[in-house]
């Protein structure tokens, strides 16, 4: 049982830290506001910077332009990126974490060539067309239809929660190609160009008031048959290749970043006064902070344990669901604690009286998505109790 | 970095597990309940297994292992609710002759926490040596010199309690920094026992939920029940990571702050044990409220371990200080 990073891990850390120290300030603050093309420009330029420096696709194989870093180097990467407060993966998220890896596993040579290098260089942005108004946790019940007509699938349906659809070049799209087969067996995975006729994007403002979510309406969109990834009706299996990717280390940087946020919270508590004393003098607040700190340390230890387990066995550990479940709820508790600390200063979405209200309120509100997205907490609990504890399955 | 059990560590864990399964099954625990909760013969067997001499150098008759190994052993002792002043006897093995071999049973009193409470000592009637951790050092006492009254019945049927009238002058066997260090190391061992309790409470409850049928189905098929168990498992795995990290960090201070890792482990494992033992009682339903089902043993032992080497509240305040120091 050894927690020490190797000398070569530490060399990698030193190089990366030095690079980030220069690159992050150079790249500047992320743009505020709702202009998604500006946001795309900022995020993809950062991706290009990472690529040019050899840090893009940290877990991607070398043959696809990735770093192919060892698992412990990946941990170092997530720690340093969080520490440097480097730009978030942003609009590159779906391409880097879902689309790209799916194509590596299932794409034809032509498909790989068309997409993989542009994704890792920040030249091609992807969005995800999985969920539908009637297919959320029960994703396999999706009803967007696709019928083969000559050299194209004709697609009609309605997708929802599609982040960054406004600025995406491609959509990883799940469609039903065989309505008569059992629900998991009639699904096909398409890499749909977003500039085809018949695609309508309608923004769906989140409770933050932001517009990264969209609904995507598809009406007789002709998606060329060469955009199909994997076999017809084999899309569910293809999809699960990506979903297991998502439950890996996707949140690692956020988790580490949360430690920094907690330190910020402690500093803030010393600046906020209550009854002429600093809020930090309140023992119950200190205990709440200490509680979160202990759990965060434990989660980070669990990430290390799981990563080392994956390194040993070659497959992602079963406890990824546990990490996701606990982390997402913990971040919400932290949001709540920060709001309590701000008190009435949290009633505005702008900074009030020199306090960082806007960021704290933003984080507290945004954290509400974490227990819903990428498998809700209830679904994670089903997975843990059925796949790990072996309890009887839910009907599905 | 290889934050996984080595083959030797797996063998160590499996060895102690099969020993504890054989010697400290539920029937044995029931029997111990009527015998003052302590058996010198079993204590001797624990010593032979190396439980007390685990971290003592081989040249001194020990096993020569570290805290990463000790927490594995103590998690197994926790799983089976092995009674006795286990942590104290291991902590003092290098200072008190005969502790490692089990001939001398060492118990202790931690006076470094918030003061003012009654002087309660676990297993006093069975002790050969009592050690107290105070802010002025580590002190050794002969239990026969102490004026004490049993507190009967004790909360945990396997942890007899005496109340001391006062603490006389003793023999100083360590300074203030030794006392502080022993308290942290003791917290790591207690955290490991709490991990074992969290694990076993979850396993007992899951096993029951699989078998027990109501409305014509196993109760473990209902989300209301299975989600309780999923949460219990998650807490247990979080506690495992924290406890293992505490052990590894005490062994190699280069990887982080030992006191911080231990405070996190004691807090997370303490909460996991408390909530999982409650969950176990809840999942057992009416039977969980009976003496017959051992679920209550787990909760009661948790309360005992929560109150040694720093409570959840104390650890939380420690953690807050660590956060503030880094801010």
C-alpha cells in the first residue's frame, strides 16, 4: 500500500506545473455571458494550447494524438489542472469524453480520420443526442426514429439536454432503427453533422438562467449512412462503451478543485463578520467545514484506490458509482454551506459588499445538476445495490 | 504509487479474518457476554497471531510491519467485534514488557480530549497496566492502586466499564509529544475497527434483505431498502479508502500529513459505522430491536470507539484547522 508518486510522476508534475503557470494566465479569464460562439472560441483555443504542448487527451492512446499517460500521471494531471485553475474542458467535453473514445473503439478507419484528430486539436465540437423528453433514466426507451432510405437514414424526433448544440459540429445521436425489436436491440448510433437541413435547435434555459442546454428537434433529417458507427441496431452496446468512459475519472479534477474551494470558503469565513466576530469563530461552521474536508480527502483517496485497482485489473472498478454518488451530494452540501455563510449577501447574483457572491451562488445552483446528470443518484444506488451487492433487479 | 493491498497484505488480512471468524463468531461473543467479556486464553491467541507485536521490530520479538498493515488487522478485529483493550496493547507494545506477547494486558485512558468528564476506563478488572495520555505526558499506573467502581450494566455488553475516583501519581513513561503521537496512532487503529464495523453491519443487513420476504418478494428488491444498503456500501468504501490512506500516510510522512489523514479516517469511519449499524437495525425491522440479533452490538461498540482518541466533532474541528492552515 503505497501512496507515493514515482520520481517520473513528479517530473511530469514539475513540467506540467511550469507550463500551466505560464499558459493559464496567458489564456485569460473565461468569457462571461451567453454568447456561445465566444465560449466555443475560448474553450477550443485552450484545447489547441493543450494539444500543442502535448497535454491534450491525457488518457487517449498515442496513435490518436493523446498523451497516453499512466494512471498515476493522469491523477497528477487532474491535481495540477485543478490547482492551476486551468480552463474547464467546456464545449470539448462530449468529443473528448464520449464521441472520440467511442470512435476509437467502434469507428471505421474513415470515421476515425474524419473526427478523432480534429476533436483532440479542438477543431471539432460535439454534442450529445441521447436523452429525450420520454427517455431519461430509461434511455433505452428512446423513440427518435430513423429509416434507411437509399444512402441515408431519415431521422425524426426530439432530443433534450443537449449541451452546446448551438456551437457543435457533430452530434452523437441515438436513434431507433427497429421499433419491433426489444428496446435495447433496435437502437443505432449515428455521428450526425449539425449543419444538415431539418435540425432545429431551441435553447432550454437552466435554473441558472444560462443557455448551454438545448432541445434539438429533428424533422426528416437525412443522415448519410456512412455516419453510422457500429452495426445497425447495435447502438446500445456502442453507447455503453461511452457510458463506462463517463463513469471513470471524468470528475477527478472537479473533486480536487473542491479542496481549493473549501480553502476559499475558510478564508471567506474569516472575512465575514457576525455579531462583531468572524464567522470562523462559529464552532458549528468550523465543524461543517471540517466534515466536508474529511470526506473530500476520503473521496480523493478513493479515486486513487480505484485508479490503482484499474491499473492492476485492467478494468474500471465497480466503485465508480460510489464516487459519483458521494461526490455529487457532497458538492451540493458544500454549496449549501457557502450560501449559509453568505446569508443575505447571497440574495444577489452579483458580488455584494466585496464578497464573491456571484461565484458562490453560481456553484451552489450548478451543483444541483450533478445528482441528475450522467446517471441520477437514484440510478447509481440501483447500480450499487444490484451490481455490487447482488440484490434483486428493478423491473426493466 | 500502488494504493492497493500487496499479496502479503492480502494474506495478512485473510489470515486474521479466518482466525476471527473461527474464534469470535456470534456464539463466542454471546458466551463472552457472560464471562466479563474478556478471556485471557483468547488474548494469548491474539498475541500469537501478532496483533500486539505487529509493529514491533523483529529483533524485539515483533512482526516488524507498519500502520498500513495494522489497519488491515484492526479492521478485521472490528468486523468480529473482538473485545479487549486492543489498540492500547498494540500502541504500548514497545514501552511495556509483555504487552506484545499478551502476558501483560495494557489498557488506557485518553485525557487529551476536551476535559471535564468522568474518568471511565474500559476492561479495568482485566488490566495489568493502565496507561494515561495527558497533556504533560504518558503515565503508567498499577490498576491495583486505583480506587474504582464498576458501572453496571455497561452500554456495550463486551466493554465493561469502571469509574475511577481519581488518578493518583503514576510513573511517567513518555513526554507530551509521545502522548500526542500515541493518540493519533490510536485514532488510526480505532478508525480501522470502525471500518470493520461499517463493513459487517452492511453485510449482515444485505444478507438479511436478500432472504427476508414480505409482499411475496425479498425486501432487498424494494428501492426503499436497497438504497439504504447502497448508501451503507458507499460509506464503507469511503471509510476504507480513508483508513488505508491513514495507515499508508503514517508509514510514509512524505505523502502527506499523518494527523490530517488520521483525523479524516476517524471521522469518516466513525460516521460510516454509526450510520451503517443503525441501517442494519432498521433493515432487520422488529428483529433488529431485539437482543438476539447482533445488530445492536455493532452500534454499541461504535459508541465505545467513537469516544476514544477523539470524537467525530473533535476530528471535524481538527480538519477545519488543517483547512484553515492551508488557506
